[in-house]
């Protein structure tokens, strides 16, 4: 395979991988700019995933694009209890009262996505594809609310996605998601330090 053939086959994989690296770095820094990248990257991912038979992920990428717009609006204009006027939305813990409804939503979304994939597509990985989609719904929502536990959701999603993409012949994206696992662990502790700093008196 020469360079032109290589780029013809993998250019979209490479572009979205680079955008993914930028995205995760901005997320690590808790920068609102992550949502701008979060609008462009999944829009390109729709085509990438669809052409590789990852229909659940293609549908999820559409959701990511819309959710990124929501996430930007929440980070920019949303408020949490105790947040002062003019302050950025603070990083907080996931509220205990949310555990049950979020868990029920996850299992319902997993089952529904699996059913859609089995019924309407020729997906060869409906269980795992549906799992990453359902947990991604939860993870992206938790990120939009700046809950530190969002990193824990992404560790699970990224590990499974790396495995899926290797099997589907998307090597650059698979490598990206393997790296995401490492960065997600680092991100959790980074946000934990930032949360402790924001709670200290000025």
C-alpha cells in the first residue's frame, strides 16, 4: 500500500483521532473549548463509524454533536448551588440522589440500543456497541454537569471502544481510545485536585 492509498483509506480515521487528542486535552484542563471540538469531531465520526458497520456508534456521534451544543450552553450559562455570580461552573461530586435514576436509565438505554441494532442493522457487535452507547449517554451528561465521576464512566467506555475498533479495523481510533483510558485516569485525579483547590478560601 503506497502513501496515497494509505491516506485514502485512513484519512478520516487520522483526522478524527487528532481532534480526539485535542478534545481529551481540553477536557483534562476543564476548558470550555472542549465543546467546540466536541461539535466538529463527532460530526465527522458519523461517516467514519457508519462505513465500518458501527451503526450504534454512528448514531451516538449524532447525539454527541447535539449534546456538545448543550454542554457548551450549560458550562457557559448554567449554575450550581453555591456558585457565585461570574464564577465558572464548579467541579462537584455526583449527587447520591441521582444514582438510582441514572442506573435505571443506563440499563434501559442499553437494552433499547441493543434491540435497535439487532432489529434494524447487521451489526456484529450489538451487545458491546449498545453498552458503550448507553454508558456514553450517562458520561456525556455527567461531563455537561461537571461531575468528577464522569471520568469513571469514560474509563469503561474507552476501554471497550478500543477493543471494538481494533476488531473493526480502525487502528488509529483504537489507539486513541486506549490512550483515552490512561488520560481518563489522570483526568480524574486532575479534576480532584482542581475541586479541592476551588473549595479553599481565596
